[in-house]
């Protein structure tokens, strides 16, 4: 495996392990307030013992612990949002590629419409209508990003539907769903995985963006975007409130991107063209 | 015969660099090109023909490089060793396209898709001869006419994708001869074309070579093409010249087992039906280290000493030489 | 080419209509706006009169059709918060966003294309590593976070540049660079890969065999052939830039439509949100159409067919 791939998987493994073991590895309760120790600098000692490795926020909550718990929001939203988008987008993309001309145009026009609104703007409106919650974050993402999956699946369909083995299946009278499941989808797995990793990175950036605007995770849930929003108010006095969650977001996004690059490099070059 | 316009002496080409293992992919190549004559370089794919052609233009790019020997071009300004010039320097650029020009194998990919053919012919004319845009365009039209393209005024404004393969190869020839070079290198110029077009292109090349007094190096794997178009022939195998002769002498009396093998796999020109015998096996890959003669593994006459040492090229007659232990002249030269 | 233009324009109209439909649906989903617009002590009669004034007591289909018809004439209705036509408010803020987005785009193109070319030419050297490092970071950094870091470094600590909009040309630098970082990373990646692709093509060897100097090969043939994917990507990136502006304008208090939209969402001012979305979508669609046509023009094979 390439160094990049290894680094990517390493980062993601770290995030996943942190999310699972959060209650045991966190030095403090992420929501425990310690007003005396408000805005303590990194390495400061807590009033009831323990070291605040990354300092504390205005309410005296331990930043390190909140970062560790933040992996849960990050993973839940990213995988939830991308999973739902893929479940909607891939079947629609296949339908556009293999069913009638009418279906093809309908799906393509729909993707054009959805993708022509800047995502964050639509998500902003959706979140304000639906209300701030993790489920709604996932819904807001899927409402728009299914189109990306549909579009790529459609391009791959165009590539694959002219292949002899697909044509001969149709000629031999094998049903469309079976042909798709047995001969088409397996050949799409690689490129779709690449798209999925890019979307995962996009999802965490957007999740934290919405949280930053106060329209993402609810305030009582420790999330990296929410922490950044608080950090902004203390930018002049407590740089760690801004630096720590930002680094966490960036590292995770890099992790997804590296894994995606690694899969892409191992793909059939003809299918790579679709990913441009 | 006059002094050759172009001469490669003892040229060796290596692949690999400081960080990887060096591999010799062509060694001890000697060849001369004369005005108005065509030298054919023959061999199967992978035998080092194309790198030889590229080295003649100093167009080898890392990790390939000329490691030994000289490549001399004679112009009115005297002889010049190309192998010693900076490949991307000004002096080398003044030679490329001006003194030595090259035609590539696949005309489908060798023309820039976003410029008209007129522009692509003009480019070299403007660069080398300092012509204005208008003058160069007029010359481009003349050249298109010269290479036998109908309605050249109109065609000059066309893009490559609007032309057929044969037309594109004619355009490539027009680009190559634009500045009246003294040496023309044609690397498999007809391989990618329809059979019916191949003969036309070869006739055109031969005709232009004689009319413009160019020395032509014709690289091909097709002995039929050689018989029709070459004056002299060099047969290459896995980076070595194994036989060198006038075209008549070679076809009357092929000496090297590899040459004979190539001829046996060629249908006779008179249309007789005979059994064709292909040479068994394949050219060993360049990554394989070989001791002795590289053809030994496929040779019907292989002897113990073939595996020990590669014989040097020796004369059988003044215009015929061969590198094979079968011949007393070769064996004696070593002893 | 003309039929292509006609079909492309039709798509733009369909897209805008589709977007407006989505926005209308969202507005309905948001429920009764009078709850936010009226003080809690308002009477039922006041509520009904407000509904009537906003046209919200009509049948849904009538509301929808009149919404579309009015939108087509540029009338999105009154902003619920400012109580004046919403579209002009947005149009007034729009130049600031355009200025920000085009500056960001200019910054990203001017840095990414040369760096991408250099990375392709000096493949596997430290230049290439440096460029890919920048690309990795640029693509993974949340825009608002890089904005905050830049403010921390250049405004708070070094005091070189202002952190707020509306303080002259200097105030443009930080937001534009921040907004352009992500786009820069993407443009650089595609410039590098398409340059590598083009420079390995047979026709480049043909040009080299003509004795053309390397710089001319690079610009006249290399960049010209690599331009189509680069231009196509730049067009797509504009959507990302306009979206990023929503966040960046909030971070830098930049007086554009992004900040307007965020504030409108906070105050549930739907006509204002719809106006922003309409303007942004129209701009994005038109730019994309222009880019598609430009790509077609750059490729003679498409242009002549």
C-alpha cells in the first residue's frame, strides 16, 4: 500500500477508535463545566485535578474531551449522509443509464437543478426549516448530494452499457435487475468508492460549516463545527479553541481524501476518466 | 561515394539512471545516410529501431540516453556531433526540423488536435526560416500540394480530425520536408495506415527523397516495404546490428539466420503459394540480461559459442556484412 | 452550435424554475410565517389580515403559480423583515459578493495554473511535493477555519491586514485568499494532471521534432490542449465559491448576499432567502452555460460539428 493510502487509513482508524472508546479515553466529561477554569490555556491543571491538554472553553469544558467526543458527530453525520445519498443516487443513476430516454432526461435535469444551487445555501434553508439536529443534517446532505452519486453512476453506466458482456446478457434475455446486480454494479464499485470518500470529506466540511453557522449539531452535542463557532468569539484571547477543532476537521478530511486517492490509483484507467 | 550527410558511429543507448539499474538497449550501431538514398532499418518490434531513430534527433528523454559513440551531421557549415549537443539547447533546435526531420508512426495522434494543419506546417517555417505568417501559410499550401493533397488551399484550414489517416500522414510529410532538411527519418510511416494507402505514402516518400536530394532513414518491420523502397538495409535484433547490405545483396543472399527467418515469414512477391514459416519465440524483453548473441534462443543453427559472446559485424563482401558465428570471416576476425 | 445554444438556454430556464419550485416547497414546509412575524400578543384578526396581505390565504396552486409568474418578472415579494421588495435588497448586496468571488477566482487561477504547470514539468521533485502538499491542505481545510486562522495571524497578531469588510482594497485580500484556497487546490491538481497527460502525447513529440523551443511547446501546444478540462473545472468551481462566500462573508463581516442569506435564515425572512437563491442560481447557471460554450469553442471538433 502506498504511504498516502496508509496515512489515510491510519487517520480514519484513529477517528473510529476515538469515537468508540470516547468514554474511556477522554480525560474529562465533555460537558462538565468548570467555571473557575474558564478559557484555561493548553496544559493547564484542572481545579479538580487532571490536565487540560488542549485547554478549556469559556464554560471551562475540556477541549480535548470535546474533540474526542466530536468524532462521534463527525462519523455519524459523514457516513449517514453519504450512505443515504448513495442509496438514493446510485439507483437513480442506473435508471438513467439503463432505462428509457424519458427517465434519463428526468434524472439528468433533476441533478442539474439540485447541483446548480450552492449546497451550503440550500442546506442552510433546509436546516432552518427542519431545525438543528444530526438527523436533519443527514437529510439536508442527502437531499442535495444524491445528485453527485446519480451523475457519476450515470457516466459509468454509459461506459459499461456498451460492453460486450452487458450487451450479451441483455441479448440472452437475462432480466435488467439481474444484469445490473451481477455484471454492472460490481464494476462500478471502485469509482463509486472514490466518490464516496470525496463526499465523506465534503460532508464533514459542510457539517462543520453548518454547525459553525449555528445550524448544525445542537449546541449541547460536542461537535467540531460548533466548537469553532464558540472559538470565533474568543479568537483574540484563546487561539486553541479555534486551532484544535479545525485541525481535527482538516486531518479527517485529509484521511478521506487520501483513501480516495489510493483507491483511484488502483482503478482501471478508463473508469478513472469518469471521475474528473 | 560522397561522404555521408549523416553518420552514427558505434552508438550505444542505455536506459536507467543513477537510482535504477542501467540496461543497454542498443549497442555498437554504425550507419551512414547518403543524399538521395534510402537506408532501411529492419527488425521486429522491441529490437531498438525506434530508440535509434529518436537518438538521431537527440530526442531521447530520460531515462533513455546515448551513452557512447558519435552522431555526426554534415552541413555546409561542416560536421557537427549531435550526440554532444544539449537536447533542448538552441543548437539542437536549429537542427531539428531544419536539417533532420522526422515522420512518426501514428498520424492519428502525432498532429496537435487544436490547430489547423496549415498552422502546424507554418510553425516550423516561421521558426526556422523567419517567414511571416502569410508567407508561411502560402508555403504550407504549396507543400500540401507537393505531398499530393487535393484542394490544398482549403485543406490547410482544416483540423486533423477532418482528414483521413492517409491525408494526415501526408500532412506529417509536409511538416517534415517543410524546411528542406537533408535527412529524413521515417519511423514506421505506414504501419498505422490502410494497406491501399501504404504504397502511395511510400512512393511519395521515395519520390520526394530523390527529388529533394534528402537522405532517408526508413524504419520498418516489413521486408516487403524494404524490397520496394530501400537502397541499403540494416537488420537489427535486440539492440544489435546483425546484418548490413545493399538491398539486392540482402534479398539474393540473406546471411544472418534472423534475416532468413524474416524472409521465410514473408509471402513471395510473385504471388506463389508457399508455406510461410514464422520464427519461433519472441524477442527477449530488454529487462532480460543476455550473454552472447541475443538471437541464440530462437536460432536454428545455434552453437555453443553463441551463448558466450556476441560476434562483431564482419564483411562478407564489400557491401555485405554480418554478425554471426556461422561465417568463417566472423570467426577468423576474432581469432 | 445554434441548436446547442438554444438547448443549453432551455436547460438554464428549466433549472431556475426547478430551483424556485424547491424554494417554494421549503417555504411551505417552514409553516405559518405569521408566528415569527407577529408579536406573541397579536390577535387572530391581525394574523389573518397579515396572511391575506402576504397572499398566503389563497389556494396552494394559485400561490405557487403566482410565485413563479412573479419571480419571472423579478418580483419575489416583500422582505418580511425589512418590509420592502426583497430582490432589490439582494441586488444591492450582490456586487460585493461578485467582487469577492471573482477576486478569489483570480487569486486561485493565477497561483494554481503556474504552480500546476511547474509541478507537471518538475514531476517528482520538491516542487511537485510542495504543490501537492498545498493541494492536500487546501482541499481539506474548512474555509471558515482558514479564515479565522488568517485573521488571527495577519490581523490580530501582525496587524497587517483588516479583518472586516468595507475598509478599502486591503480588506479584500484576506477574504479573497481564504475563499480561493480550496478552488486553488482543485485547479492545481487538474492543471498538473492534464499537463502531464498532454505533454506525454505524440503530437508534443512532433512539435519538439520541428525544433520548437520548450517554452513555446509548453504554452502554445501544452497549455492550449490542457485548457479544456481546466476551464471546465473553473466553471464548476464557481458554485463552490458562491457557496463558500456564505461562510466567508460571515467570518469577515463582508456585506454580500451570503451574509444577507444567513441573517435572513436566522430571521426566517423567506422572500429574502429565495431572492438570494434565485440570484445565485441564475448567476451560476449562466456562468456554467458560458463555460460550456467556451469549452466547445476551445475544442475544434465540437465547434465545427
